[in-house]
C-alpha cells in the first residue's frame, strides 16, 4: 500500500471518529436538555388510554387499571435497567425498582412525587415535570377508575 492510500484511509477513519464523537456529544446534550426542561417524555390521556411517549413508548387501556396510588417521595432507586434511557435527571423504560420490582418507569428522578399504576400484568411508575400536573393526572385516573368500577 502506498503513502497516498494510507493517508486516504487515515482521513476516512479520522472523519468517522470525529462524526461519532459529535453525535455522542449531541445525544448527551439533548438528553441533559430534555431532563432539565421537562421534555424527556410525554404522558397523555387520550381515547380511553393512558399513553407514555418516549424512546420506549407504552400505553394502557383505562379499563385495565386495577389500582392507582400517589406517593410524596422520590421514585425508588433502580435495581437494573433492562430496556430504556437513563440520565442523571430521568429514567424511561422497563426496569426493576427497589421495593416495587419489575415495572415500566417514566420518571424525573429529582422530583419528590410519583404515581404507581397497577394493571393485571404490568406496573407503571411515573411522574410529570410539574407536581400540579402530576396530581391532576392522578385525579383524572382515579375518576376513570371509579367510572369503570361503576360500569
């Protein structure tokens, strides 16, 4: 292999390394920004479903909900993450939490409140960036659960 070919190969390798570092840096910055601004995920009540929109999205039909509880404490520490995204600000995905076990988490870790929702097959632990919005969502879920039990 001549010098010119080696230089071209080294240039391509250098470009690949620089682009990879830039992409990784952008992903880290974007995750930090989302966690700081409360944009890491979205939770919506729509069409008789509770939808979690994130890197790993989920949804629950409201008639599947067996229990809903509100806690005035931080989300428990995780035992392990199986599928999802975690930064120092938020956690989304399928994981295992201390005292809860296997569950789906959509939570801002520095907030001292969360909702635990149980269905027949799954457990969801989540909060919104704003406490009042979390409480409002909890109250809506309780109303939906009460309406389902009456029917």
